[in-house]
């Protein structure tokens, strides 16, 4: 006992000296005193706690853990001791041990808010997201005004796809702390995901009013402006963001998007390239770089394509499937990419609409969903189909979330639908609710993953049966899409595994056509910029479809057909420049490349009367452009590829009765095109058959095409009503099923 009393003096004195050193900021001196205390009293809690705290601040986490474990051994029933140990274990990345310590702290003190909050963070890092949500909610129950708990809850809710609840959590954090910058930015991201772009702009402008130097706010504002179709305003915001933070890859990506929308393609490509330089693993930027280089017909960076495909195969996020259509992607690559992309649109099960399986009296209600109900290729293809639907058995609804520029195409479609609803201003969930209110039986998505699509509308399941048709040449890889409408040429037998959807096979050809399209008078060759004489090869593709392999073939054709020219669509000035350079590189006079401006459809169809042969390409065929050519009386030579996108022209030609124009290799394609160019009688015979086939060939039989599609819709509905899982639907060529 005497020994114990004699030690009290040195320990107390040393603790006083340590405290004084701490107050002076003499941390090293304080540590010396605390360690001396432990020499006299190894179990001194004050010395252990302070040494641990100093070690944490200094980053000496192993030392801190040793001290906290001493304290836990001394006071095993101390919730604070367990919490402190959990904190340092979390900092060391030992998540399982940290989780255990926090849980022990909560058992010892069920109202220890900090333990719930930190436990939630650890569980999030461990990927135990549902448990993490529970922990944060427990923290909020005990401390409703705790800002970080609301913010953390929002983060995890967003990760599990509960975007609406995440938005509510961020809003609550902002109510408690209006200056919480991260909550405001994260709320903007969740609102963007819901399609509420005006609300995002308001939030970011409020933030910038207080924090004009916040680069992230400028970038988020720009993203919302881009989504609302305001690229010029977005460009200004992005310039601000990059002045504040030049090494900001997300802003460089958005800069590329803004410049692209403004038609400044070369500058956009430079911006995408900078984003990839700043973050080589940035899949979203790499995808845009590859795709827009293809649009510019710039094939110099072959490594970028290889990196993009490698990223897809490694499951990299953020890569839109459409960007792969310009590459050597296999069908397996495309499906994998689509499945990964579909994850962006997942919503919690509790937010998915439920549907009754009992039949509703009356007509089957079909909804067509698109942003392209205006002067667009999809509108041109679909118009007659909508008009021909049997109104005795079907009620046809159109849901538009695209621009309304007026025009004849939109007016025609509005008149064709039984009901036409503009949902452009609605959020994704609101749009889904609007469709659900109409009790649609089958919702047909005409966009897929093409530009400005809104697949999240479909993720809410506004209709019991949902279909991928026409807009996107491939699988959407999404659990919320039940069927894809195809034919047995674009998806040959044995290739069903290339799709996540069940396949619904239309006879002959999956593509509808408009046989009511008007063709103007054929203009003079001179009015089209064509020479008065000579064979005219035509390739009116969107420039991203043009590949170097086929350009090389086209140049050889020009060399082997004296006096011939190649007539191309001028998609953009970059493509024109690069294609001209390619001609020179192949030893062809660039004057033999004639570039056609964009024209209204009637005039575009008419001018094709001056062409002799349409040359297709790979890996992505002509789609609408192929059927346009045939409707104009222009034969098409194609090469069938291995994927949906590379087989569409073959499907169209087969249905037009011209299967002999389908080749299976680049060599056969070139040989066929050359033979046709040298044999005008053969080419005239094909033209004659094509003209006669308008009245007899399946491609142009829109009455039968519509009946076949209605049969498919009825089969889809029957399967749903009977509780069956979606399976393949096949109609034979006589229309029986």
C-alpha cells in the first residue's frame, strides 16, 4: 500500500505536465510525459487515451490501436472505449474488426449515435448496403438533427438505386445545413437521375451564388443544362469549372458533350481525349472518344478501340452500348455492355409498379415510347404502321419525350395515334406514372440506348409487358424489358443467347416501312454536284458507320470503274476532311468524292434517282438509309456481319426479293459491286425487279407487317395473362403462330 501511495505523486505531476504541454502545442513533450506515466502506472487510462489520440492525429495508427486495446482490456464494458477502438480499426482499413467493435459499443450503449453513424459507413464500405441503411436510420432516430447521418443515408440509398429516398435524405441534410456543399451536389445528381433538370439548375445556381469558385457546382449545372438541351449555356459553365480546376476529367467529358451538341466535333474529340489522359480508366470518356472519332472518320487511334473493348470485357461502368457499334465488338461484348449499362437505371423493387393479370375488357392497349416523333428516321419508318393498326382490336397510344418542332412528320403521327401524350417535362417516375394511369398493356420502346433515350421510365414498369423494338440494334440487357422484336436474318437460329430479352420473330423483316412516302422529281445531276456522265456509287450512311476497311474497298472500286464517283452524305466537316484525305492516301483524286448536303426526306429520296448503286458498310450496316434507297429504286450491295447492327441491310434486301445482293465477306462484296458496275444490263434488271417488287415483296407489305406485329402483341399479352415467363414468339411466313 505504501508503494501505491508514493507513486500517486509522480503520476499526477506527470499528467499535469503533459496537459500543460498539450495546451502549449508541445505534442512531443506531452507524449514523453504520458509514456513516463505508463512506466509508473501501465493501466493509466488517461495516458493511454491521450497517447492514442495523439497517435491518430499523427497517423501512427498501429500505436493508436495498441493504446485503445489497452483501454478496452481495462474497461471491457465501456462503450466509448469500444467506439474508439472501432474508429482506429476503421482508419486502418480493418473493416470487419471495426464493425465488430462498433456493434459491441452499441450493445453497451444503445443510444451512442456516433457508433451507429460510423457503423453505417463501415457497412457501406463492406458492401453491406441494406445493413448500412439500417444503421444510419438508427442514428437519425436517436439524433434527428444530425446532418452527417442524413447525408450518409442519402449516399447509400443512391447506391442501392433508391434515388427518390436518397433525394429526400439530401434535402433533409440541406434543411439542417443549407451550406452543405456535398449534399447539394449529391442532390443534384439524384435529381438528374430522376430527370428533374430544372430543379438541378436551381440548386446549383443557389450554390454558386454563395460559392462561385466551386468547380463541381459549375460542372453539375452544365450537366443539367446539357440534359435539357442547352449546350451553349452548358459550355459557359464548363469553362468556369475548368478555369477553377483544369485537371477535372468529368468537366472535360461534359465539355466534349457540349461541343459535340454545338457541332464543334474536332474540339469535342480533343476534350474527350483530355478526359482520358486525366483518367485513363474513364470508360465513359473513352467510349465518347472512340464513337466521335468514328463520326469524324478519324481512324488513327486504333489503341483507343482496343482499350474500350478491354474495358467492356472487364465490366467497366459508364460505357453506353451504342458506342460499341463502331467497333469490332462481338455480340457477347454488346450484351455484356448492355447489362452493365442497364444497372444505371435500376429502381428499388418497392417502387416498381405492380399489374393485375386479369384481362381488361375492350381493346388491347399498345403504347409506343420515343423522343423521335418528329422529322427523324424512326418517325419515317413507323408512321404507316401506326396508321394501319386495327382499331377494332387495338388502342394505340404515343408517348413523346422529345422536342416539338412541328413539321409534317409530327403532325402525321399525332393524327395516327388514338391518343398522343407529351411527357417531355415529366420526371422519369412521373412519366411512368402517366403511362401507368392509361392502363397500357404493352409498352414498346422505340429508343433503346440511342441518343437522348430515357430507359429509366421503363425501369419503373409502367406496363406489364415491355418491348425493345426498332430504335436500338441489339439487346438492352435489362430485366425490365421482356421482348425484343427481330427476324431470323438479323438473329439467326442459335444466336438467341445474344439477347437478354425473349425474341419475337417477325416474318421476312423486323423493320416497318412507310409505303406512303412521297418522292419528289429527280433533280438534274448537276444540281446534285454530280458530273454529267459516269457511274455513281452512293453511300449515304451516317458517318460513324463508315469504316476504313470499306473505304479501302470503295477506293479500289473507283480505281477499277473509270469515270465513276462516290456520293457521300456530308454528316460533318471533320468526316469530309478525313475522307478526302483517305482518298488521297489511296491514290484517288479527291474530286471523285461528292458530298451531299442534308435535305428533307422527300428531296433526299428523289436525288437518289441519280445514283447507280448503294454501297453498304460494316460493322454497322445501313438501316433506314438502306430501305430509303430501295424505296427510291436504288439497289444496295451489303455484307452481312455477325451482330444485329451488321445484318439489318441483309434482312431488308431479303424481304425486298434481292437476296443475291447479300454477301458474306468483304472480298465477295467488292467483287459483286464491281461486277454490277461493269454490267449495266444486270443492274437494270435488278432495278426493274425492285420497282415491280413494291407491290409484291414483303418489305413493302405494311398491311401484313402490321397484322404480324399485332399477332405478336396478342401472344405477348396472352403469355402475361396466363402467368408465363416471356419466351420466344415465332410467326411463320403465312402469318400462323
